[in-house]
């Protein structure tokens, strides 16, 4: 079993930036660059943080690539790290170019050099934060059908306000979200991942492959599903098929396969809807043409059948007598009132 790493309590402050000071409990292998990004708010420009800020320990500047242990940071009440702003210009700081002409100086800065991004930081951010809001993952968490992770609240809000970025245009509604169940990591610290595989204990940090079962939403490591041969979920024992496995944060090839699966499923759904609509229209047409469009009373489809008293004669009754009850059963030259037929108008 790997020995538990000693934790350090470090007091970090940034008086020049106007940020509140904080006590942070960290492990000795945390780099100062990672500590810098964790201390600063997410709205702070990352490029400015990497190029213009540095940590100072007792007046000694520390390189970003150094770990707390290598930088000589110890757990004590006097351990104070100051995040300072690196000043440009003046002498002895690299600001002097030695350029013989103004053109040489301008050419040096004509092309902006790309920022160096730590691939480990990028990988960890992809597995621990929401792909839409960049906030830390917090239940309820969902995954789209390409394997991207989201906080459900942030994704639903973006759908309501129609602010879905172009790279997530395949998400059209709630049907494209799969609720997932992440297992908390009880030994996680502030600088590590908060989730793990419930079977193998592997950390949910991108170093290992993970899959979600679409039927139940449980997240398991690829190693667990490979070692334990089963057609049922290892957590809830619900049956699943091979197509129910969805790779989380997969490679470019795996994402391409998932994208083709989405197009195929949507094509089949569209085909079923068209067949259903055609069957519905065909059924209506046959119902109207059952008697050639003509009803029994001689009227075309859509007309109401006219009531005839002789068609409803009770047993042991004469048709003429029964029909005489109704004013419309016998034509007459005289107009009759509804209340009294015995006194036709004009015959007092």
C-alpha cells in the first residue's frame, strides 16, 4: 500500500493583487504553478498568471516548475508564500534587448509566442471540471453522448437561454444528457480528484479509462469491466449490452465512433417517425373511402345523416301514425305551429 503523503499547511497571500489571504493544506509534490492557478479566481487571465506572477518565500523568488518540497516550503506557522507581480523594464531583468535599430526591436515582438500549457493540468481539468462552465464537478453530473462531462444545472441553463457553444451543438435537449453516478474518493485532498472507480479504486483523473453504462448511469473504470466478465452492472446488477457502454473523455477516434452512432440513431428515429406519419395518413384515407366516399343516406363524407321518423318505428306501431307525430314527416300546404298542430295557421 502506498504510504500516505504528509500534508503541509501553507499561508498564501497576494497584497499587490488585492486578493484575500488563505490557509491551504497541500501535499509536498504540488507544483507552484498548480498552486498559483488554484489560488487565483477562475476569472483571472491564465496567460497573465503564468507570465506576470511569481511566488516569493522570504524574499527569494521561486520557479513555477518547482514543487513545495523542492522549494523548501515546510509546515510551520512562519511558512508564508507571497504571490507577487513581476515588474517589466529597468535594468537587469531581461528588458534590455541590445537591438541596434528600432526595426530589430519590433521584429522581436511581431510574432506572439504560444503559451506553454502543462498537459497534466489540461488533462486533470477535463476530468474534474464542467466542460461548459469550468466549475468543479458537483452532483448532479451528466454526460453527453460524446462523453463530455457537465454539471447538469449549467447545461440546462445554457439550453434554456440558447447559449450552447458550437462544439456542443449535438446537444439539443434533455434526451441528449445521461445522468451519471460518480463514486466519491474518501482520500482525496484539495489538489486531487474527488472521484474514483467503486470496484478498483482507480482515481477519476484521466490517467485511466472510464466508461458509463447508459442504462443505469454508473461510472466504472475500463479495467474493472475488463477483469470482471459480466453482462450486468457491477453496482446495481442491471443488464446492459455492448452498445450501452459510453467512453468518457475518449480519444479522437473514439469520439468519431460515438458521433457516427449519434447520426445513425437519429436517422433511425427519423425513419420511424416518417413511417408512423405515413401509416396515419393512409389509415384516414381508407376510412373515408370505405363506401366510395358516399354514406348510406346518399350524402358524401362529412355530411350529417338526416333523421327519418319511419326508421325508428316502435314495435306494434303503424309507420304513418308514428310519423304523424313529427311535423316534418308529412308535407302540407299549410304552415303549422310547433306547439299545436291541430290549429294550422289561417284555419281558425
